[in-house]
C-alpha cells in the first residue's frame, strides 16, 4: 500500500512539477512497461493527488537505495480515480480516439508542439483528469486502460516553443478540441449560453470531443436502401436546417423545430414538392454565438448558416431535438442525424452536405478565437505569410484559410468525407469556396491540387456527388475547376446571365441561349457533361427569388455593418417599386417574373437547384446576407391557406415534376442539332429580348418554350408540331393561377401565340 506523507496529504501540486515520494519496497513486482493510477486506500479531500506508479525494466528505476520512485501530479478537484484502470503509451495511429482491446487510445498530430496533455471531463464538462501524452514522430498518443467506451468528454492542452514571429499560436492553458473528435459536446441549446460551455469573454466557449464505441450499430432497417439517383436526374433543394422548421408555423412540437428531426418530419412535404435531393447548409459543429464574445457591430447576431466550422467530423449538436432530452448528448445527436437521413432516403431524397473545409471559426490574427486547430499546430493547419504581421492568409474572406494541401490536412479532410459517407450515409458534398482548396501553403494556385486529386481518385468518394463552389475571393474557376471529370460546379455565370436576360437587359440573348442549352462553352470538354453544371438562379448567399424581383439594392443594415456586407452585384429588378408594394400591377409583374425564372431553370440542360422558401415566395426583407438572424427574417413561414403562397407552391411543384418526367430535359449529353431547333434569326440584335426553341424527343414528344423579356407583347408563330400531334399549352406565366400551369396541357393553341410582356410559355406536343 502506498501512503502519502502527512505533510502532503490534501496538498495541491502543480501538474508540471512531479514530486518524489519515499516508499518502502517489499518485493519488486513483475510488471514491465506499464503505468497505472492507484486508488488511495482512504478517501481524500477534493484536492487529492493522483499517484502515478511508474515501472521500467531498469534496475536504477526499480531499486534506488531500497526505495521506489513514485511521481505525483495534481488533478482537478473533480477527479475520479476509478475513471480508468491504468495508463499505457498507446500508439500514434489512428488519429483521434479509437477503441482498443483494453480501453481507448488517443492520438493527436502536432508537428511543432513540444508537449500535449489529454484532459478528461464528465458529461457536464467538469474536468476529471489530465494525462501526459507520449510522442512518436509528429503524433502525441496515450492509451487509457478501462476507460468507458462512451459518456467521456475530452480535449488536449498543447504547448510548444516559439511564438507569433515563428507562426505559432500556442495556448498551453486552454483545452483544445481534437481535430479528429468524432463527436462534439458544447452548450446544450441553440443560441442559449449555459454553464457547460464555460464562456469566458474573448476566449469564448469550451467545446469538447466525445466518442461512442458502446452503442450497437445503427439499424438502417431491412428494406433500407440509398436512393442512388444519377446527377443528371437530380432537382436539388438547398436548405438551412435551423431555418427550415424553426418557425412555430411549421406545426411541429417546440422541441423539434429547427432540428434534424424537424427536417425529417418534413420529408413528405419535400417529396410532394418533387425535389429528390436536399443540399443542407453546413451541419458540422459550429459556434452559433461566435459573434458575441466581445462588443462589436455584429454582437447581436446568431449564426444560422453555419459557415464557421470548429470540427469536420461531428454533426452540429444543437441541431438535434434529442439534445434537450435528459441524459442525451452527442451520441443521441448522431442517431438523430441518421434518423433524418433514413427518413429522407425513404422518400427518395438524397442528402448532400455543404461542407466548409476552406476556413474555420478560429478567425484571424486581429481577433483570434482559439478552439482547436490554431492551438494544436497553427503552421500546419493554416496558410500563413511569415513576412506579414497578420500572418494568416485570408483567401476565404473569413479571417483564415485552411492549408488543405498539406499532406496531414489533406488526409484529415479525406477521412472526414469518408466518415460522412460510411457512417452517416450521405450521398454527396458541395464544397464551399472550393478554389481555396486549390492553393498551396502560401496561397498560390495549383493546377493539380493534391486534395482535389485525392478525392477524385478515391474509390468511395469519387462515386458520390462532388460539387464545387468554384471561386474564392481571389480566383474564379467556373468552367475551369480541376475536376478529373467527376466534379460538378455551381455555375455562377448561369445565375448572372439568366438574371440579366429575364429582367430585360440588352445584349443577353445569346448568353441566355447558351445557358439554357447546358453551358457547353464551359463544360463541353474532356468527359464532362451538361449535368456538371449546377444551375441556380438564387442560393442562400444573395437575394431570395422574391427579393430578386422586389429590390434593386440590398437592405443589410440589420447586420450591423452599415450595409457594406453582402454582394452589390445582384442583377435584380424591383418591377417598378422598391420593397413591399400594394400596387396590384407591381405585384402581378413580380409573380410573373418569379415564374419566368422557374421556367427557365427547369427548361435548362444541367442540374437545377432551388432554394428553400423560393417555392412559396419567401422574403428576407431585401437582406442578401442574412446569415446572422435567428428570427422570422431567416425562418421559413409555413402559412398554408395564403392564396398567393399556395398558388406559387403549386406552380413550382408541377414544374419540377414535369422536369423530372420529360426525357427531353436533363439529358446526359450535350444537345446536337437534331435535339433542338432555335426559332431565331435575330441573334446579332442586342435589342432583341425574345427567344424560342423546341426540344425534340421521338418517344415523349417535343417541347416548345418561349421567353419574352420585352415590355410589350410578341406574336410568336409556332413551328409545325410533329406528325400526329398538336401543340397544347402547359405553362403561360401571364395567366392567373391555376391556368398558369395546366397538367397534361390544355386542349390546344392557335398557330400564332401572343406572349405578353415579361412572360414565358411551355407547349407540349400531345397526340391528336
């Protein structure tokens, strides 16, 4: 039995200063290469020490003047000696926590650190222990024998030599989140501070890693299968999880609003709308209260978009209804996320994640927020410029840029993506500011970036949907993103050209036709296809569809930055009045323009994407950068029974279903002369704002479409329909609902069709 001298009982020792305690040695035990924590014979005060008994196969250690060398280290007041049985050196692979035969192994990469300590916590974020890690190469590691396989929270304290001038940002007293933490524990409720996060002003909040090796494998069900849609067949619905159901009008129980469970509950709605893929705004763990650490112009904001990750592996814990239940935690969050995926898949809806690997929430050198990567190894995880005082390179526009093509960081990102596919069954990814991922450690563009190549050649990742947002604040790679013929792209030129034509800008007809036909000028090279163009009119970032036709200028004053944030290049038109208007003529024109945009989107070759709320005319009050408002400005309102809302929802749903059902749309190959006829002999006239064409399909019948962006009516002479068929009106955006869309087409139309100002039509060739 070991007994501490009376003079040390209850004393608090500094963890960094081991103390030798004299003990009698009766007979050397046959223990080699082990280190274990011994329980004390009698209860000790809350400040008791942990006694580490260290044995080595060296006589000088086993026997030193008949005494045993014992090192003691201070432990936090809440320490529990029974948390684990003993400490082993562990192994450097795999990174993060991993289950072993005896317990749990922890491994942390840090090339530049000199020491790392593993810190253990309980579920209420009370620290229980602190253990030194051993080092092998660039990895610190330790194994805890007998440590539970779930219910433990952990972090690391990392220290190193050198400071700012050397590119390091050590925070040796701060508990850091493991970059490989599979789950994350933080505050319990979205947007509400609590004791668990231990908020400390500028230092911010505490986020801890968690894991779950004890739960049985998730039961996906005997009849479960992934939808497996081809990219060419997708209609994508971009949606922020929080904002989709947070409003009481969603009709969900309060605890489900704004959660993964809430989105799952709306799977029937999404299926009825006709979309077959959701693109979720970021769902990796982020700090929604990041702007509220110190007084600043944005300290009233709550981040509802999530483009500010602190971890790449864990689903956002506060987007789960389960997180509010007694005893629930990150483990329950993971199950709820899988429940959501399972529910969406059951309705034939794929799940694509918007992933942010280009920057993190740790901000810049002016206002740093040290949570994880920055304090673990700043020089590895971020691009830095050693010649600049503010050293963090900022191609993301968010304060830092992840050093994505460093081999260790590349592997981290690939491992993250694989986990989301294998563990959570997601169907693809949209990469935010993907051009950042095409830069070297100093920010210089790379023609064949290792990360993008690794993903493109990966046996698993190359088979899921890969979508790039092909720009950052210094590069614009639409049509030229390094793609290995497997990456699709958000087509920013499609967005701008369609906005310009529909609102009536001069000289846009040729560009409009090119975009409708699949943007062959951008994507008809190597083995790329029309569906590699993700076509969109609106996205989360910018005006909603309703605001696009209601505002000439952004209205971002509520963001606290003097209306300076958000893009100024909106290509919008307010239809004659800025903002809300009671003028019936203005209102009718706006409704036509929204429908015109939707018609153009669904008639285009390529993969269409719409944004949550556009199907019901959601407005953000002219704010084109509404990321920080957890209010009605951002939340979708589910006001069933509003005639205008219901009419637009019906129109959108019918149009999406027509798009998915007619084989002349969404083709696999670029259009040949036999696939399309342009009814146009006025290409060189920049004042012409009328365009008509026919898509040919032998079996399903032809489809005729015409767009009139003039301020006056145009008489369109219709082409002769195929033999045995007649033209029937499917869509006329000038007609009032429900005539604006006639399922199956009407009885027929005259040979000359009068297209009213700012309107569009779709005709189908029906059998006689």
